[in-house]
């Protein structure tokens, strides 16, 4: 959807799709009709809209159009395999995987200039751009690290450790003020980090009721607060120690529900893949910031639900993340 405008990009998917999976339908809700139709030779994985551009992401390419009637194709970029349709569209820059797995291409919308960021050694799994367009965050299939880069000079600005064990990163989201980063994975844990380029929030910047006392919820027993970015204290200062001891860890985390959906396949107890969905399974752990201290975690599937988490300060002065509520919107 284009911001709060009346244009919506539609692509067919699911078990009984209304539209073909290889077509993009731009729907004008004010006129109640389709105003633009784009057709491709392969299924569409994602569409991004701005007031001047239509970005269509396929498995091995990204197509950029001028948002006009009829739309004008401006450029096509080849990419590495991109089954998750990774793409971030800012006001001046669009980012998507490069030709080599683990790389990111940054394209300036105005000039078409391309920059390459060698972000990871393994294929990309998740990507997000800050609301101000200055920071790009990426995670690979390994899932242990989230790396942040400046979109201005492509320099790495930070490396955030989600954990030590390999995991599938579900989603990355950056707060509206571009100071906090959230990440979810198949470990059923929501992690909150300070973005490396941001200064630590002061008490005066916090909303009323920042203290966790009095909120409609209790401290999640799974919630943690490392207090310091360096989790291991003095161990992180000892020379030649493994980097895991000196990495930046989340200042707060909390458990979220993922629900055990049946495995995708053709054997006993397994279900057939859902067309138009990467991996053939409903998405889990999708993140969305409501404001700078409130975040939603949304999951689809037979037990589809959203969960609301709030950042606040406990009595000991540490920042924590608590689940304030949840609601099941699918299923019984």
C-alpha cells in the first residue's frame, strides 16, 4: 500500500488466488478499479510503492517502473536468488540483494547510481531500512548477526548479535525515530537493540508511564535486560578471546508465540505448500512499530495472532520489554 494514499498493489497467492501470481495489479480504491497491470514471466515475490516508483521483485531480478499511466520501465537489475522478495524502498534509495549471495545493491532513485555492500558471506534472509533512509540492517541465513550499514557511504556502522546458535530470522524492524532495532527468529524470541549510530535515550525522551509499574501486564519471565551492550563484561576486554564475548547484544528480549504449524511436504501429517508464499508456510514474527516504545509481532497460520510489546523501565532502572496483550484474529 502506498502510505495513506488510495493505491494498493495486489498479487495473487494462496490456495485459491483471485489474480495470477505473475501479475501486479495496482488498485485505485477511490475509483474502485484497477488502474495499472504489469505482467511478468515468473511469480512476483514483492511489490514496493512510492509516489514516483513501482518496484517489482522477482526471484532473480528487480524491475523499476515510473509510477505513471501507462507505467514506464526505467531499469532492470539481476539479483542472486531472492525467494523472500527482499527489497527496501526509501525516498532516495532502493536496496535489494546483489548478484552474489550475501551482497546488497543500493540504487539511487534519482541518478541510477549503484553501490555494492558485501554484507554477509551467506545468502540474505532479512533486510530493513530505517525510516530516515540513513541505515540499512541485514541478516543472513546463518541468523546469528544483524549488521547495519550507512546508506550514504556503505560503511558498516554496527554488528548486533542475536545469539550464538544458528536461527531463521523472521523479521527486522527499525523504530520510527531510527534509534532502536527489533528482530525476531524461529527461536520465538523478540530482541531489541540500540542502533549503534544512536545515542542512549534519556529519561526526558521517554513517554509518561515508562515505568513498568501500573501497566496492564506483568514482567514476562522470559524478558531480560543485559544493562550493558557488552554482555560478558571483563571477558570482552581480554585480548584474543572469541568475538562472541565482545559483540553487542540486545538490551531487552521477550518470548513470542509462533504456533507449531504442520510441516510442508507430501508425507503423513504434512500439508502441501501454499502457493505464492516463500517456503510454502504462513509467515511468523512479522514486526511493526506503533511508536518508539510499542511494537507488534504478527503471525499468520491456523493460530494467527498479534502480540503487543512495550518498552519501559523497571524499578531497578533497567530497560525491559513486556507483553501487554495479544489477540487471535484467525482460527477458533
